[in-house]
């Protein structure tokens, strides 16, 4: 029972805080010999599998590391282009780790702004005036809970679908924000939150919520 | 509303005299620095504004009050909930204008001005102008009705 991540979005739709708490996803590391039977391609500054799904390596998985060295975008750790490197028979046998790519901070910023826009559309589509906006987005793997304060700040929590008590958690995160971020005179409003006390207390609140959620679902 | 156990700060009591003295020191220092009552009033308002924009979130997080439906409800919430929560006093809401868009908050006992007497040479000084700024800042943060 896990809370995957927490996002805080300001009035203008910009992401001001982001915390990831998830368990690492499935990754597969395999040793390959020339020629590589997977088809790889460039996508969004990453190298991903486009054909040849097998053994836990799925289409869409990104190359995470080669021979134990983490890759940097399209290049290996040493700066060589990955596709060039893998076309050269002299570099084989090579051990490559594939997995679902983590979101970069730019991608998270874009997704947060997109959610902010969807939220606005959601409130306006409402048949009744004064809708609260999107409160929950449910998929089979996670549930996204959103709480917008009267001042326009949105707290978004991604959690396991069976996790309970997220509403209390959202209110608690609001309290922690009003304490450790706002009462810090050196923190400017609407700017990214870089307060250690906020981080610490947020992690504490997530732990409490995860434990409480376990009791709730077990009974 | 469920309050978790690590919210100890609201049970810490502070000596109200220290608070009055702190505010008094602030105002007198401003008077010395600016030497002009109008300027001091402006500075107090600015400071109050900065406090208000942060205080509103604390107020909303702790009181879980929803959006007020009209101005009268706003006046009631300010007087009965907000002032009570932060200063421990409940001002009275009076003097409504005929159009219903202006009212007065009368503070019977204002903790900021305990023991304070304004001298004659500061008769345009609004001593508690910080509170006006706080109200201005707080209300400005919740006025948008876009969503």
C-alpha cells in the first residue's frame, strides 16, 4: 500500500513541489551478443525499444544503463551515441538494462501544467456552478487525488487504488504547507518550495498515512 | 477535523504582553525611521499585507471553512472565526452601508494596543494598521472565482 508521489501546483499552474516515493518498477538486465535482436530508436532524448519485446523487456522501455554505467539521454555514460555503440560488433557482448524511464523534471513540469488546465476545464464543464474541480482520477494502477484550496493551490497525491485516508492526507499536507513553507519568511509565495522542514514533515505524514491506510483496507 | 499529534504549536501559549511589546517596538522604530505618520501607516499596511497572504492559508487549513456565499457571511467569518482564532477577541460587525458593501469591525479590546496611548504629535498615525493590511492580504488571496 503505497503513496507514489506528491505534487504541489501553484495558482498559475506551475509545479512548485514534487516528491516521489515509489517502489522501483520492473527492470530487466540482459547480456546481448551481436547482432542485437531488439530494434531501438530515439524518442524524446532517450533510446527506447520499438520492436522485439521479450523476457521482460517491453516496447517503450528505455535503455537505463550499459555494462553497469548509467546512460545520459541518447549517449552512453562515456558520451558515445548509444545506437552507434550498439552497431559496432567490437563492443559485444554487452549488458544492457531496460526499464520504464523515469520522468524528467521538465516532463513533470509540463504534466503539472497540463493537469492544471484540465482541472480548469473540468470545473467549467460542470453542469452546476461552483464545482470543486477534478477530485480524483482513477486508473487500474493508481488513483490521483487532487485538492484545490480556496487560494488556488493544488495538492495532488498519486497513490495505490486501495489506499484509504487520502483526503485526510491532503488536508494534512495543506497544514504542513501552511506551516513550514508559508511561515518561513524566506520562502516567496508561488515559488518552488525548497524548505527542509517541509520535506521532513511531508515524509512523516506520508508514512503515517500509509500505515493508517493499511489498517483501513485490512479490516 | 482530525488534528495529528505533531501540531503542538497551537497549544503553546505566548505571553500577550510580549506580543504587545513587540508590536509597540515595531511601530516606534518605524516612526523613528520614517518620521512621517502617513509613511508609517503605509509600511504597516504593507507588512500586514505580507502577513495576510500567508496567514490565510493557515486559517483555511485549520478551520476548513468553505467559500463564503455572500459578503455578510464573510464579515461573520472574519469576526467570529478568524479574529477569535488569532487574537482571541471577537469584534462586533456593525455600521452596514445601505448597499451592503461596507461594514465596520469594532474591537472592544485589541491586544495590540494594551497599555498604549497615542501622543499628540502622532494624531494621524493608525496604530493598528497592520490588522488592516492582514485583512487586505488575506481577502485578496481568496477573491478569485475563476474555478
